[in-house]
């Protein structure tokens, strides 16, 4: 059952996306059940009106009702879209660059620091096979961050499902997203844009720690 649901959220954005998914599925389930009941009643009903050519009331209902349903879906959808795009006074800016086939990260707020993140050899490392990396992206939790995404060669996509984050890395273009991690932990993602032969072997590993440990990590890096 857990494999059918979304990943546990680790950010306010993902929480809103899960709530929107449940909200939409409730509406779709209600529509499906209503249509199934109406079709069953029509199949069991042998009475028909062969002389009826039109019904203004019926046409008004099946035109107005779907429009009302779409409004109930569109309002929370637009709200989440604007929330995902808004950059709110970020305390930290991290630049991530896609390469064939690995990621590199740049921290430049306090001091210039950059490193590359390659997938570990699956034959030698047994834990987290095919998603563990040699250098994890480390961030502080409970801190507003701005992630700048770009690429050095082809189009990639920087994606961490538990964060509700998915942004294309386009050569010659800087895309930015806002990210806020609300708990410590280790979160994984992968490139979500087919980018070549080793597309499946450029995972993303992000570790969130407290601010004190993050500053210590920055000084020791």
C-alpha cells in the first residue's frame, strides 16, 4: 500500500502537493461513483422517451457542473503553483549544475566552495545501491534556501520527490527554486530528464542537518 502513495513529505511544498493530490482524487472518485450509478440505473431502466428531442435543463446542468468542479480543482492548484515559484528572503543560495553524468554544487554565500557528486560504485558499496554518492549536498533544515539550477552540456532535471522539487537544468540558462526542509534526514533524487547513456546513474543525495553542524561542515570542507 505504501508503494501506491506519495513519499513522506519533508517540506511545506510537498505537504501541499500531497493535500492537493488527495483533494483531487476525492473529486475524481466522487465523479466516477456518480457516473457508475447513473449508468447502472439507465441499464436497469427499460422506460425511454423516444419523442424527447432536447432538454434545456439537462444541457445547462452538464455544462455548469463540470465548470464548477474545475474551479474547485484550479483554485488550490494555482495557489500551490505561486507558492512554489515564490522566492522568500533566502538565507542560503546553492547552485547545482548538471553534467554528463554527475552533479556539481557551488556554495558562495560566505566563502567560495564547490564540489562534484558522483554515484558510488554499486559493486563496492552495499548501502543505498545506485542512489548513494561520494559527496552529498548538505543543507541546514528550518532555513529558507534558493537553489539555482543549470547545465554544462545537455538538458538535465534536478529532482527530489520528498521535497516536491523538480527543476530543469538547461544549458546557458539559470532556473531558480525555493526550498525549505522542515526536518533532518537523508533525501534522495535522480535526474528526471533523459540526458544520455548514463542518465540512470547520476543520483542526488541531500542531507539536512542543524545550522551549527552545517557551519562546522562548511568550515571543514
